C-alpha cells in the first residue's frame, strides 16, 4: 500500500499544478483591482501606488506572476492580504480549524443518520419505515441550507431561545464551560449541513444495499444458516458502502460550498466567510489561497476514499 500511496501522491502533484494555474489565470483576468481604493484616495500619491503595484508584480505577465506565486508558495509564503494587511497563511490558519470542525462534524452526523436508515429502509422495502425515510429524504435535499438555517434560527434561537445564532470564536469561559459553549453554538450549523447531506446519502445507501442484497453470495450466506443480522452487516452493508464512499469523496466540494452559505447565515468566522470577504474586497491573494486549499482538500479526500476501498472490499488490491 505504501507504493500505491506514493504513486497517488505523485499523480496528485500535476493535478494540483494544473488546478492552481487555472485558478490563478481566472483570477488574474477577472475584473477588479485590489488597489482600486488607493486610486480614488487623494491622500495616496501616484508614485506610492505605482511602487505598490511594482512590489507585488501586478503589471507583470500572468505566467510570470504565476511562477512567482508558485515559487513563493512552495517556500511557505502564500502571499499578503491587501485588505487585512497580514500574511495569507495566518488568515487561513486562523479560520480553517473552525470550518473543518463544522464540516467534519456535519459529515459524521450525516453518515450516522444515512447509513443505518438507508440499510433499514432497504432490508424492508416498501414498508412504513421505508416510505417515511424516503419522504423525509426527499424533503431534506429539496430544501436549501440557507432556508433550513433560517428556520433553525427562528425556531431554536428566536422562539425557544435555546441556542445562539451568532457564532463567537472568542469565548471568555474556560474548562468544560468553554467546550460546552463551542458545542452549543455549533449545533445548528452542523445540523443544517448534516441533515442536508444525510438526505442525499440515505437514498444512495438504500439503492446500493438493494443492489447488493440480490447478489448470489448473499443468497448463499443465508442458505448456510447465517442470521439476518450477520448477513446484513458482514455481507451486504460492507460491500454496499463502496459506492457511498465514492459519493462522500465527490461531495466534498459541494459540502464546502454549502458551508460557505451556512457560515454567512450563522456568522461563523471560518474559511468560507473569509473567501466571501476577500472576493468583495478584490483581495486576490486570499481568494487564490482559499480556493487552492479547497482543491487540496478535494484531492486528499479522494485519496482517502481510494484507500477505504481496500478496507471495505478485500478483493481490491493496491497496485
């Protein structure tokens, strides 16, 4: 598996280089000037503006600017934020843990709901439980996250006053009180993202389990006298989860897209809100770095999915 992992990492390098080149070119050709405010500020002399543009190489050809960015990034310098006046890597490291916590928790919640519900709905097709699960799944992925987020705020914050609807990064409490406050304010955004993904995953789990349950080896396992629980867990569920793992890996970009909207609703100081603010301010170094981080996460999760295939199905070998 070590050789396979190394080979996949080597394959990921040209993919990430191509993604970074496309992102950089699109952002360079996009309208807007990060120093546009300086051009309208009478207190900033023209020679200062020209010196800043020369320092950051904004007038150089796109390929030259990209090579400078790539060289600096490989050396650990991800650029300088024109809006925040700090290094880009510091901004990302401040915001990324919050986003990963919300997104990661929502994915765990989605799988904890979708896997058992989908399996139970598939082993009892067209039952009352199956019909209720399908109805709730259709409702779940038909409602966008910004709508369910507003509903949660109206119900649990404004009406019941149970949960805060504004996420605070700096909490003055300590110890268990600090941990509880962080969990308490993350409940609504995690549930909004988790329920939306769980609705989609449930349908895929159900369909995959129905396909595997009809295969010959499942019939043979039952003919040997194995219990229904053993057949379901060891022979059906494990093989049925292989396409679900693929789906989860491919859904990572959509999850981060939904996280951006959710972070705006609940005022979460995550990487999504950082991206929106950077786009509004034409802060291209931040936009470039954040989108490239998203691309790296997508490649990483696809690699994790490929490694999980061999654990779920022993017939798959790493070559």
